[in-house]
């Protein structure tokens, strides 16, 4: 329990889920979501924040460099730490070749003017309120899917990244010392000769390098795996502070290169490009019965009040959906 309490990354990805989380969309989006009981999770590289992943990775790299003691600057040790770190994102488990992240976004605020303007055709759409309170109870243990709030404040990002990286830096620096620091190497060889007096200097030196080579992959592997796992959960949640008003919660779905049964990739058009997405079911099991997670609909402040209300209610009734509360935005705004 102590480790869990002190692990800020684990605490973040297990944040208590709000009673309602909202998704802004236009009326066509409403029709598609309710008909299919699914929501689209978009490839993170195609979101409105064009620096999304670059922001997270730049912060991680800056944090790493800041954690290196000054005496290692410009040395082999610094090169080993940085090169090994970069390999995780260039050809390792978090590289674009091996991993793609897809996200579906929600917010804690179901009636916010900036989001009406940004995501519901100038406030004429809807805000959909979902109940995700049981979503973690029915996911597989140690699921790779993350459902958590985004992090905007720089001090919180730094705390999370420091925790993720700190366990990596120490072991790799120690490995570098035992590889390139002459006094450290000589001391280690002397210790081998003390433990094995029958070995000459040449034999002790050979034994030292054999031991170091044998342990190198294990040290790097364990350190990188631990760091990669934490960064894997974080990189889809760290957003620029200018987006803080959105108070976003995200599902982050990974597609790995070696997945045996990856989700089916689909595409929608946007301006001059095609946007990849996957679909996520919005039904959950409650007391043994499958239930649609949609519980509320707020009509945008730019909608035609009574006409829109009646049309949405008739649409839900046509699909046999009776338990969704419909209301009108309280914001006194008209887009014309």
C-alpha cells in the first residue's frame, strides 16, 4: 500500500471518476454515437493541439537532462543516459513505428461556452453526459488502456516525469561509471582479485568485463521497462497549460505493432486530410445487465429550444432509449 500511495503516476491513472463526464458534439455526432453506442477515439497526432506528443516528449527530455549531475555533463555517462533514453522513442516500445495512441475526450464541465463554440458547430450541438463510474471494474487487470484526467500545470507534469525517470537515471549512470570511469573499473578489478586470489590481473580484468556485459542488458532492460511503462501512461495525458480550461478526461487506447488482434482502423475526412480513428463501446454491465452509458443530453445555447428538444426526445424514443435526461443550456448566448 505504501508504494501505491507514493506513486503519483499510479494515483493519476486511478483518479476517482466523476459522476458525469461530458462530450461535446454536433447533431450528426449525436446521431452516430446513439445509433452505434460507440464513440470515436482519434489518433492523437490528429488532435487540435498539434504539439500534443511533442510537448510531452520535450518535457521528459528536459527533465532527464536536468536530473544529470553537473560532473557528468559532456561525458560518456551523459551520452549513455541520453542515447538510451532516446532509443525508447526512436526505435523502442514508445516509437511511432511500434505504438500508436488513440484518444476519446470528455470534460467535467457539461455547459461551458468555450466548448460549445469549439466543438458543437458554434453552440448548436449537444453536450452528452456519460456515466463511466464502472468502466475500470470491468476492464482487464493491468489493462493498457488509460482513463484519467489530463495534466496541465507544469509543476505537476514535472513531479510525474521526475518520478517516472528517476528510477532509470541512477542505474544507467552506475553502469556508465563501471564502463568508462578508470578508477571505478580498477577498484572493481582489484575487488575481484581479492575474492579470487588465484586469478592474475589479466584474468580478473576479463572476468570483470564478462560480468559487466552480462549485467548490462539486465540493468538497461529493467530500468527502461519501468520508465517506459510509466511514460506510456503519461504521454497521452500531458497537455499544454493553455488548454487547462477544458478540464479534459481521456481514454487513451494503444495499438501496438505486434498486437494479434488490433482494433479495426477507420477513417473520417477533415479539411484536406483523412483522420484515423477506432471505435469504443459506450455500453457497460451493471448488475448483470448491459446499460448504455449515456445518461444526460444538454442542448446547446444556439439550438432552437422546443423544436430541438422534441426532436432529440423523438430520436431517442425511436431507438427505445427512455432513461436519458434532456435539458437546455443555461448560457444566454446566441451565435447570430
